[in-house]
């Protein structure tokens, strides 16, 4: 019999899964008339076209800018904040519009908001190590003040000067690269500032990679599911390929050539961060069914009259 192993960390991380679930809960609440519409998400809930399309088919609208938030009709509808989180003043706009708010900010990101707010209130300067244009970083920055700075590279770290008479607090974007974070922190610490460093990198991505490598090293064939342009899926594919030469990169079940894995005894499955559970389950079911079909075929052959 074939053994099919699906990585526990395949697909959405905890924070994104929770946010997507919360949108579907709101759709249900609206259907059963527990709330009145419309439902909005502030920014797409996830970078997966299929999911966003499904939500839009079910009536969920995406608001892209703060101006769109400001233009919302008062006292109507629900705005869902996605896992990336938002700055403090976005909550103020929503309060002013008096709309219902479902806050799906990932708890790990929320924790960074708290750190930045508290250290800023205590008169410290805050450095966020991350990409300044990333919505998560924009949100985090919005919990600080004029002494909050985003540093993305070595040059930024070299140029950084702590405002006179202040202590420094350093945090990180959750998805920032670990080694790069360490490197930039070291550069800043060399300046001898009185600093506290809080490593707020989330290990969901790293856990997914470590588990994928472990499974790939134990199976005959490995399937990696994810968008063609998803960089975290490409990385997963490379990691798996190193461990298992029969590694297949697919976007959906349709991309899988059934013959390529028909005779293997063990299959592993993992998926990138924006791959919905449904697609992972489809591939899992097919792999298990295929094994069952093979088994039947073998049995039929062995019971054929000679
Ligand atoms: Fe995901 Fe939250 Fe980590 S959104 S990547 S679990 S910080």
C-alpha cells in the first residue's frame, strides 16, 4: 500500500488561515441575517486569486485605500482587517465611520504593535527591520511616532542615528530573513546605543521548510503545491528537490501527470503559504485513491485465472 504524508505546515500559516476563516464566518453571519452587509476586507485577505475571486463571488468587497475607508457610508457594514494588521489611525477612521470591525490581525503582529506602542510611549526610539513598503511594516510603523524608523538594508543601518537622549528598541517584520536581521542588528548595536532587541520574526515559514525537507528525504516522490510566481513555494521546491529527485511543482491537481507518480510507494505533499486547504486535500485524496486503484489492479491481476 502507498503511504501519503501531508506536511502539517503545508499551506496557510496560522495567522492567514484564521483571517480567511473569519471572512467566511462573516459571510455565514450575513446569510443567516445575524449581521447586515456589506462585508469589506481592507486589502485582499490573501495573495491567492482563487480565494479572492471566491470571496468576491460571495459579495465580499476589497477596499484598497484609506480614502475608500473614509468614504464608507456611516453605520453600515463590516470591515475585516487582514492578518498583516494596520496602523492605529486606521482603527480611528473605522471608529469614526461607525462600522463593525472584525480584527483578523495575526496575534504575532499584534504583539509587535503593542511593543512599538509601549516603547514609544516610554520615550524610546523604535527601529523596525523590514521592507518599508510592506503593508505589515506600514501598519507596525503606525503604532510608533516620529522617532520610529524602518531599516531594510546595511546602508540604512549604517546611516541610522539614535536621537539624542533616547533608548532604542529594535523589532522585526515577521517574515524578514533571520540572518539579515542579525546582520543589521549587529551593525546598529556597534554604535553603542542603549538598546533592547526583540526578535519578532515568525517561524511559520522556517517550520514549513524544515518539515518539507524532512518529509522529502523519506519519500519516493514529493509534490509541492503553489502558485508559479510564489517565491516561498519556489524555495520549498528547491529544498525538496535537494532531498528527493522526484519532486513535482504543481499549481493545482490538474497539473499533475498521474503516470509520474503511479508506481511510487510513498508520496509526500507540502504547499506554499497561499495554497488553500481545499487544493491540498484534493491532491491528497487523489494520491490516496490512486494507491487504492493500483491495489485493486494488482489484486485483479493476481486473481486472474492462469
Ligand atoms: Fe503567518 Fe502570523 Fe506568522 S500571519 S507568517 S503566523 S506572523
